[in-house]
């Protein structure tokens, strides 16, 4: 077993021991705390793998060889809609969808799952549409000396 699994096992054991000591009234807080630490580990692992597959980034935060960004740094696309965040949102949605599905399925059954995944799909679709609108606006904008 590698060290990451050992760390995860120790975290889970510590959470279970704390639950035994503190009692049932703190169970939801302990589970939430453990799940947030697990989500952070998963996010770090996913981001590391995505970075490995995309290769080294250029000075603008875009994968190497992806072409010159639109204009000077900070122009056109804001920091909230870079190419990395467009990739990150679906990955984070899937990672967070796992514990959310458990919570929604446990408390709301089928309808809870339906509402949960409807919300996840809605957020991803609206983000993708916003990205397309932003790209279309940029394509229709007059060209500058930076393009």
C-alpha cells in the first residue's frame, strides 16, 4: 500500500475514533470534514494528472503549443474564464458529484439524485454556453495589433 492510501486510512481511522469519543451528535460534522479532505486530495490528484497530460504551460497559463492568447495578458478573457477553468469545471463537478449523490440519494432518494445531477448538468451547460458566447463576442470584435 502506498503512502497516500496509508494517509487516507489514518485519516479515516482518526475520524472513526473521534466519532466514538464525541458520539453521534457530531457524526455529520466529522463526515463532512473527512469528505472535504478527501475532495481536496482528489482535486489535487486530478489537477496533477491533467497538468501531466497537457504538458508544460506557457507564460499565459495555456498549454504549450496552444497558440498565442487573445491580446496581452489580462485582455479579453478574464481570469475567471481561462482555458484551464473551462477544463476544471467538468472535472470538479464529477469529483464533487460523488459525495453529493450519496447525500442526495440518502436524503431524497431518486428525486434527490435527479435534482442533484440536474443542478450539476445545469451549471456545466450554463458555463459552456457562457464560454461560447464569450468566444463569439471575441471573434466578432475588431482586431487589434495584439491579435
